[in-house]
C-alpha cells in the first residue's frame, strides 16, 4: 500500500474520507468518499441531491469507461482507441479512408507506363479519378510481371495530381524476369488534394530496358471530411 493511500485511510477532512470497497448506501448527502472498489481504480464518490456521482482516477494516464461514453462536441484522439463492444455513430465519420484500384494487362517497355482504371479506361495527364472531397494520398501499391529484362531497371509508382507529379514511391530494383512489387505509405496531409482535382497513376522506369505486364495495384487516400 502506497504512502498516499495510507494517509487517505487515516484522513477525514471537509466531509471526504477513504474507505475500502464500494460506498454503496453508506454515503450521505453532501459527503465525498475516496474508494478502491473491486476491479476498479481509485474513485471519488459524492452524493448530491440524492444522486451518487463518481469520478475514477488514473495512475498512468489511461482512462477506462465502464459504461456508455457520450461525446457532444468534437473529440480528437492522438493515440489508439480500443472499443470492445458495438460503436454506434449518429453523425458522419470524418477522415475516412478509400482505396482506388488500377492495373494494366498489356505489356509495356515505356519509361512511363500509365495504368488503367477499374473499367479499363487508360489514365494519363488528362484522365484519372476525380476526388469529390479534399484529402491526401497516404499510400500506393503495385505488383507486376517482368517478361523481358536487359539489366537492372528501377521501378517506382508515380502519383499525379491534375497531370503533375504529386509523389513517387521509393524505387524497386528489377534485375531479372518474374514478379516484382513496389509499395509505400505516406503521412496524412503531406500530399494533399482538393475537391475536383483528379489523380492518375503511372509506373515509371529508369535504368536498363525491361518489359512489364499484368500490373495490379491501388492507391489509398484519407478524406478530410
């Protein structure tokens, strides 16, 4: 038992004192009791207007909500939130993620190989996925098959915004025929876009010539609202 708890055990000041277990019905109007009930942290109880109010303490900064949590205003969470039961949301989930698929079945040896959308439309500097709300690109991934290799090629995913390069992934070296992949995640709000702008994807090559086909990939965004 810590020194602070021992002190509380022998302290009664201003209607507040310490007891073991849940105060139950022993707490009187206007009285405050500090207690450590079974399987609960140190908690302060106060009876006011016939209702017993309680507030748990924390020894490490963690907070546990034993029953319902109601948030009437905005709430920002900097770290993880674990929910063991159902989550009911009456409003809108902001900051939601979305994935946009792309690919290309026709082989190419071009230094810039534009991908197709899910319905087979080729993307370019003038064609792509139009964003319906603002957000940022947070990741991209692709897998391809190298069918002809002439040395060492360096492959990257190029993400274009309105036809201009927004961000490129780190490079992947392709030194032989066979399947290779390239992927990277980016920080939110680093590579941002506005509503109405469009995103297109190309696989870019430097170094020795190579032929690639059967591209399968996606890019991921987080919307701001």
